[in-house]
C-alpha cells in the first residue's frame, strides 16, 4: 500500500476500525478510569492529527502492559523503556523467545524491533518528547496511520496472549462475572452454615475439606453486594447519633440503670423492639424469677424499669422460641443480640457482671425448651 492509499484509509476509516485492539483494551477494562481516559486521548490525537499522538500511543501501550502485570501479580519494571516493559509482559504471558527453537521467534523478534522503532520514532519525531523546536512539522497522516497500525499489532499479540492466561486471583481487579466457571465449581462442591453473633455480625462458615469461618459485618455485605440497599439504609439511619467510645465507657463505668427516658433517636434505631409494661406469654410462670435475677444483678432501685425490662425480654423470647432453641446456635445468637438492644433501649448499660451472654445463659438454664415453631 502506497503512502497515498494509507492517507486515504485514514480518511475513510474511523480509529476504531483501524485499531481494533485499542478498542479491545477499552472494552476489556471498562472500569479502569486511566485506561479509558488514555484511549480517548489516543483516539482524539489521531482524529485531530495532533502532534502528541506518538506519546499518547506509547503511554497507552505501557499502561496496558503494567495493568496486565498487576493482574498476574508480577513485579513492575522500574525506569524501563517501552521495549523492556513489553518484553517483560510477554514473558509473563508465556510468550518467550526460544533462541531460534521456534519459528515464532522470528515474529517475536520482529515485534521487539517494531517496539524499538516506535520508541525511537517517538524520541525523534514526537511533538512533545523531551522538548521540541516550535517549527517541528505536525505528523503526516500516512505516518500517523503507520504508527497506529504498528502499535495495534503489538497490542494484538499481548491481548491474545492475555486471554489464554488466568490472572492471579489474589490481586486481580477483573469483575466477578469473569470467573463464573470457577464460581460454579465452588458453589456445587461446598456446604455453608450461617449464624449471627450478638453484635449483628454475619458468620458464614464454608465447609470444603477444611472449615473456613467468615465474619461479615452487615455494612460490608451491603456495600459489596447491593450498593443501592447500602445507600438506602444509610439514608434511614443518618439521623441517629452514635456515642463516641469514651462516652460509652463513661456510661459503662458510672451507671447500671439510668432513670433518663430513652431518646427518640434510640427508639427509632431499635424500633423493632418496644418496651413492654405487662406480659402474658409462654414464660409467664418465670416472670418473678427472671425479675429477681435482673434486679439483684443490676442493683437498681428502679423496680418499675427492671420489671419492664423483664417483660420486654420475655416478650421477645416468645418470638424467638422454637423447638430445641437451646441447641440452635443461630437462635442463641439472636437472643444475645436482642438482649443487648433491649438493654440499650431501656438505658441499661451492660457491665462485666451482667452482659448479654450471661443473661442468655440464665434463660437457657431456667426456661423450658417448649418454644413454638
């Protein structure tokens, strides 16, 4: 193809038609802002025949190499020219020069010479490389097309090789959907048990040959799985003031039961729980025993508040009870969490001598296992 036909191809075809592997990079990492920005810059430089085209292409090629090396968990060359970065990347992808043992070595050698040539041309003809004379000519269109085609060729070898290599799963930033074949293998081969501790943290235990317990705070689960739900819940609770750690410690050390009525914000935060002033349920026969246990341990003079606390916990126990509830760790965790929240709702501060775990132990040891389904 003669120079004129090259120039005509430039005029007739769009950048995306001429350089499909630039487009492939653009589509492969849609969430990589730097790559996306550089792709647009290269495209604009080519279409507007700007004199920074060579610098933009060189930067784009190096960025693709560095992104792939990061995906593979490989070290990034420091202070290296483009040719060396391309060599290291191809080596990491298993594309190595076998010193004449393979016919592909000729192609690979030509590829490295092409990369060397691009760097050399950039250093001498690039409009912004190392500072240039103000009368330097703008890159001719047929030359610009040649540079783009050469860089696209290098990218084609890199991207085709990368598609056949599995990234390092410990560091990859590929989307979850990229590994559906691995997800299915795991999902079809394991057993899972879930639990919730008294702090509301989800405990997922995965059983394969070994046991893998995972502790996941609700906020982390929402943030990772359903960002809109995270935002909606954040909007619902944003008016709730959380005490500082020092405030909680002071309250913990100074008071057992407070006569101050719970704030409206506390009530909103624990709106699923309501203070009960009477009780007639599954455990009515144990009201007095439970009241005395709480009264003695809280050492409170506010008998009415302790009685309401008794009613409220037993009322919530009715809803949590189920056959064999004393043996079911999920239910026991829910009971501990309920007690902590009810104590906070009634402004009872948990002390070392009476915490949610100890109250749960009393309930387990004294209440009958006669819950309902």
